[in-house]
């Protein structure tokens, strides 16, 4: 009876190890996908913000030029 019990324990622990490895792989893959998605969203946000800032700076330059011309 001891031999059968040892075989069952070995099978159980081998199955648990394989399931754990597969679970860790799936979590790692999910983490990488989520990280990539958030990274793309943030890059889009930064590009949009840079465009808005550039437009505002150009607008201020035009306004400053108009004020200089108006005072002359």
C-alpha cells in the first residue's frame, strides 16, 4: 500500500508543478499584453499633448508678433 501512495503523491505533485508552470506562463503573457496596451495608450496621449502644446506655442508667437506690429 505504501508504494501506491507514493506513486499517487508523485503524480499529484508532478501535475501541480505542471499546472503551476502553465499558470505562470499565462499570467506572464497576460501581463505583457496589458503592459503593451497601456504603453500604446500613453504614447498616443503624449503625442496628442505634444501637438496641443506646439499649437499653443505657435499661437502665442503669432500673438506676440501681432502685438509688436501693433505698437510700431
